[in-house]
C-alpha cells in the first residue's frame, strides 16, 4: 500500500490524500480494494435510517452502518447508532491505519451510495463524542465521486470551495482542525450508475 503523498492546506484545513492507497492490483488478479468492496456489500448489516425535519420523516439518501468497540455510541442527525462488531477484514484495515497514522481508531461509520443519486449534504464531523485532536481517515471504494469542502464561516476564511475526485481505493485523512472550520459534502452525480462505499474511521472519546 502506498503512503499519503498529496497534501492540501488552507486556513483551518489540513488534508492528506493517497490516491490508490489500497492497492489497485491487476486485471488478472482482484485487488484488495475489489475484494473489500464485494465483502462489504455482502457482509455488512446495512440499514436505511430516517430523519425527521420540520415534522416530516425522510429516509436518508444512502445506507449506513456503525461499527465500533463496545460502548462507543454515536449520534448524528438525531440518530443514536448502536455498534456492530468488527469483521476480520475491517479489523485488519483498522490496524493498518492505526500503524500509519499513530491512532487507535475505535469506531467506523460506513456509508453506501448505491448510485449517483444518493448523496451526503454539507456537514462537519464535529459531534461532541468525537475526539477533536484525532484525524478522521476516509477510505473510498467503488465509483469515483466528487468530495467537496467549504469554510463554515466564509466571512472569516476567504477560500473558494475545494473539490477532490475520490476514486477506488483512495484514502483521505482529515486532520485537525479541519472539522472545526470546514464543512464537507458528497453531492449527487446522476450520471454515475455504479455504487460507492465510504469508510470513515474515527476516535470516540470517553
């Protein structure tokens, strides 16, 4: 597996990006990224949660799963996530990322976008449960999608939105203080027909 050669820095923003970090293999031999994508599609207990906004209930435009150590609860968009256990494949990936980044990740949020119409709106991963001094490691599998970032307060950080094209096996690390100052999103891309799975490794404090 490759390192993280590309860095993006702006005021309040610190990213490390490793295109093809999870090996791409060859046409004759399925890559680890290919194998992991198939495993996750089959093995993860995917759920489609719903949220209530202004008195109306809406299904989230993606499937999700929360994998974590016992007792690592996580709430976002009003949803309390109970942890599923680590699979051997996810445990091995967690150990490799821990060795690379110097953190022991105790939790993982998986998002499955079944086609380009499924998306994630603007947000920051800044919930109080998350350790603010820890990085968030985001691994992409499947279809290439645009990952966008913009300042939370553009009147303080005069920076145009940033867009990265994240592809199969790419690793993006969002280092502190990114979540404090920046929002990120995965916009819909209706021409994309293939699915994408994103794994974000986190540290829940306490």
